C-alpha cells in the first residue's frame, strides 16, 4: 500500500462511530438445561448494523490502495444493510452512491437508503434477483467512468474487518474463551473473519455458518426454495466463504427465527431483526449440543426498525419442529467494551493467562 496516500480526515470520525459494541449475555433455558448465550449488539454501529464494520474497512483499504478517488461514485449490490452502510459512509465522504437491490426487500430499507441521498435500483426476480443485482452493478461500473465497486461478496477486506475488530472485541469481552461461534451467512465475512481469529487464538473452538432451513444454499451450492430471513442466504455461496475451514452448518427455519426475534423484543426488550433471532437459536442449539461449560457467541446484526412492514411484526404461527417454544428467557446483562489495550487481554484469555503476542485495536 502507498505509504504517502492520505486518508480523508472524516474517515477517522466515522471509525469512532463504528465497532466497540457491547456484548449481551442472555440467560435462558432450553429443554431443561440452563445456558448463557453471548451476542454482540451491532445495532449500535453508525447506521445500525454490523455491515458498517465491513463497509468502512473496504473504503479505508480502497483509499489506501488508490482504487477509489475523491468524487468517485460507489455502486454496490445488496439486500439492504450493506446498502445503508455504503449510502451513509459514502455520502459522509463526499461520494455519490448507487445501490442495486432485489425488489422484495423491506420497504424500510429502500426508504432509509434514499433518505441518505443514494439512488436505489430495484431488481425483480425476472431481472435475475440478487445475482441480477450484481450483474447490473458490474455493467454500470464497466460503462461509466469513476465508479468504485466494493464487491462485498468477493472482498478480502470484508473478512479482515471482522478479523480485526469483531473477533478481538468478542475475545476481550468474554470472561472465558468461546467454545463456539455461530453466524448467519450473507456475504460470509463475519463467520470467516471471526472464525479465522478463533482458529489462531482459541484451539478447539468451533465455528458454524448458519442458513435458513427453508433455503439451504450452503448445503446445495445454489438457490433452493425461498425464505424470510433478509440479509442471509442470497441465492449463492460467496467466494470468500470457505466451508472447508468451518464446522457443521446450522439450519434455522425462518418462522422460528421470526418467533424468537419477537420474543427477544417482547420479553427482554431487545429489539432485533429476523437474522438475529436465527443467530440466537443457532447459538443455543450448539450450546445445548456442547453441554456444560459451553461458551457460545453470535451477533445480533441489527434492530427491528427495518422490518416493521415484514412478517416480524405480524402473528407468526409456531410449528411443531420449531425450537423457540422450548426456550425460556430469564434475563440478560451487558458487558461493555473495554478501553484500549484489549489486545493483551485477548491473548491472555485465549492462552490460559500466558501472553504470547498482542492484537492492535
């Protein structure tokens, strides 16, 4: 990377608004056994989702690599949260933003992106859906000069964002090293980045990708069926996802995820999106499987405000095979982010108190 390249001064301000989120420890019971599930509360990022971490890191690296210039347009294909992140961050840095998005995503997503001054191009099933969105963004970038394509599904910077921030924060906040991490796969950046760090720092920890049982793309390799968990299982396996580096896939039914997200809000006041409900159930399944001593972590990707027009805010009928009716929620506590210097704490906990190296944050 060119050492002389100056970063936009506002980038530092945006970094101060992203990451270092609290960890929520949820006390619950499942099938007669008590568990504690740990979830990063990502709604407290700049635009309200975990995607701010990735979008900011991609832009920072693009400035350093000189693949984006002041005044360039940003064009990206997204199911919503990434579009919101690039719209806000891009406008804050003086870029025009163009978002290609399947037209069945929630109305709130479209309105928020437009409110941030970005252009939204809806893409129908007939136009190719999500894969069509990517093709259209690529065609636009090829035909129009000065367009930056983040390519979130193929960008190593996506994985780096979570290796550099989400993973170290999680290790610093946990009182014991995690035995497992579970996260739904949209781009796969979260599960791959956190997973890479855990493999290096916490031998024996398992890392589980999660997908909708209704549409098991990871298992089949292509789009199968339909589901209502917006933000994950986008019709294909992203190139940055390497299933051989991960442990078994966890499946959660979309209706079960909706029911769980509804209960987290109505019983604990933790208002989360549908994918967060899925992540909680997936983490609980792995914790129950691992048994006594399990320390299973996940992420609550965003809050419920972008889902008010979806089935998250309707009466969802519980089904016999759902897990959520068997969950009792007893309460929660919040573990705030520590001050700077957490690198030593991360490594000390991961290596039984012996410091071998430090992680910068």
